[in-house]
């Protein structure tokens, strides 16, 4: 579990497994669009690489989809309805 901190406040959080599964990349609303999400994602990937993973996977949210695609991730399956959202 990685935590991004700045000015004494938590700005983001994200876990990654040794197999490269990124469970979350969450940036607080106040800290968005300041490079925290990109830095978190690269740190999570580096952590997985060090643990021996050859690739990373994640489930994108509607909010993060364009960010994830721009970060080098590729769609690999049908949308998954969650939290009452429709596919
Ligand atoms: C998606 C999220 C992680 C992005 O983090 P962020 O700190 O706001 O993004 P950054 O400032 O690091 O942006 C990096 C780049 O992505 C772009 N970007 C950021 N959010 C974007 C979005 N929603 N759609 C398209 N581009 C986006 C930025 O413009 C920037 O581009 P640049 O490198 O060309 O300047 C963050 O908005 C977030 O946590 N959202 C809510 C929770 C969520 O859905 N998390 C993801 C799955 S659990």
C-alpha cells in the first residue's frame, strides 16, 4: 500500500500486489490534476516490477479511464457494472 503525502496531508493512496494487480489509484479531490495520480501509478508499477511482476493490471473507473489509457493501459474485457452503474 503506497500513500502520497504533501504538506502534512494524505493526497493519494493505492495498493499493488506482487503479481502487479493495482487495486486502486485514488487521489483526493483537492490534490487532483497536480501530478499525484501519475506519480502514484509509476510508483505502484515500480513496486510491482521490483517484486517480479512482468505487467500491471487494473480495473478502470469511468473517471479514470482516459487517464489509464493515456498511461499505457489497454482495454482487456467487457465493462463491469458496479455500484449500481449500468454497463
Ligand atoms: C484518475 C486519477 C487517479 C488521476 O490523478 P490526478 O492526480 O488527478 O492526475 P495527474 O495530475 O497525475 O494527471 C496526469 C495526466 O493525466 C491527465 N488526466 C488526469 N485525470 C484525467 C482524466 N480523468 N481524464 C483524462 N486525463 C486525465 C492529466 O491532464 C495529466 O496529463 P499530462 O501528463 O499530459 O499533463 C484521479 O483523478 C482520481 O483518483 N480520481 C478519482 C478516483 C478514481 O476514479 N480512481 C481510479 C480508479 S480506483
